[in-house]
C-alpha cells in the first residue's frame, strides 16, 4: 500500500460515512401513500392449483404448442400484456410465471412491476428491458451511477439528471393541448399517470408527457411556437414534482451473487456542497455510488478521510473517558468501604 493512500474502510466506517436514502427534491412513486394499493399484484399471494385443461379452452391451445416456443413468444410481450394474459386462467398464469426474465424481475424487484402497472407505463417495456436496466448501473444521460428508474423510458437515471436535465422535464397533457397538439397527436407520445401524493400539498393524479418529445412532435407539425426551452430551467416546486413523480427508486442486481444494491452517497461531499459555494466547477448534487465506486471515491475525498479520522479520535476519547469514569467509580466505592470500616 502506498503511504499516500488512506487505510482501508471498515464496515463501521462505511456505514458512518455514507447515506443510502437519497435527498430528492420531489416525491417518487414508491413514496406515494397509494403505491402498493394501486397495483397490489397477486404474485406469491395465492397457492397454485391443480389445473384441469378442457378441450377447446385457451389452455388447451397453449398445450398444443411446445412450451419452449410459447415462452419465447411471450417474452417479446410488454409487461402490461403479460399481466393481462395471466388473468386468463391458472394454466396461462403458470406459463407466464416461467418466463425467465419475468420470473427474475418478480423475484428481485416486484415493486418495479407494481410501479409500471400503476402508472400505466408497463406497455412501453418488456420484462427483459427492465431486467437489463436492473443489472446495469449507469445513468442513460450522463453515465454516472443512477439510483432511479424512469418509468416513461424504462431507463436508469441519476438524481442530478432527474433534477436538471431537459430530457427529464415533464408537462401535463393539458399543457400540450394548450400549445396546439390535438388528442390524436398526443396519443403518439409516451405518457405516465402519476399517483396521488401528499408531499408539499395534496396532488391528484396527473397525466404527464416529456417536454422534449412534445416539442419534437410540435416542430414536425409546425406548431412549436408555444414551446420555449427557456421554461426547462424553471425549477419551481411543481416542476420538481412533475420531474420525480414518474421516477422510482431502483436497485442494482449482481446476477452472480443475486444481491441487490441501492447505492450510497457521500455524506461529507453533500455537506460540503451545501456549505461551500466558491468552487470553480459546477457541483453535482446527490451523487450516488456503488460500494466499489464509493471505496474508490474515498481514496480521493479529503473530507471523508477527515471525518473518518475525527470519528476515530472521538471514539478513542470516548473510550478513554469511560475508562477514567469507571476507575473513579471503583476508587470512590473503595473509599466509601474504607470510611465505613473506620
């Protein structure tokens, strides 16, 4: 080990220096009170039944075709279609549950499927699409670690891009209509039905589209006069709400070990960015790392190293103080016994 490198992190140091829950400007899907109630799913809640296949039934048709071919065909369907198909019969449900990507997704991240179904964005992604994002770590915009899933695109993104990127700004359907887009045109856009939230103030369900996509369609139709990209930099409370309501906290999956990771942020960096405003470079807020990514970051983060050293010094002082107090108590007890004897 080089003399300039800090001592390796212990598990206790890692927990002390990092934060798991991101500090987000707006509520995500999993923070809404109606999240699981909007799409409870039945996966794992009902016991399987003995299936009696009747001639001419839908299950009988599935029995004629080899299961391998059926699974391969069904794996191309989106999550909404598969969910609807599972309602046909117990036999079809059993077949859908054997699709490898769907099975893994329900095993490791069932809340992701709930979020996509409850926001009506499951029609845009197949189980394999979401599973690929689950095994991926980088934000599709900047390439940094992304702890969030954008339900509209089915892609992983970071907190900084979700907060400031033009690609992540959402507007209500009514706003698009006011800018001259008709209902037929709006249907071509990817939309998300947000869940009711009580953060800041009670927000009813909204139907949102991405500003950039709506502007692109408007330009093609020659109706882009009402779209002004200056509005993308208006970071009001309602703008933050519309940016984060289509998002979901999203883990990463290590397929070798089967472990999920949620990413961590550096407490020292977050605190420094709030206190210091004289840095030459533009700071990125709420930067998240994988475990290995943070360990590498710690080697260059002087604030974290100082916090770790201060914590160790404080622990040593605390242990020494407790030892002195313990000795004084024993000495006081001995003096009291000696006084009683005299």
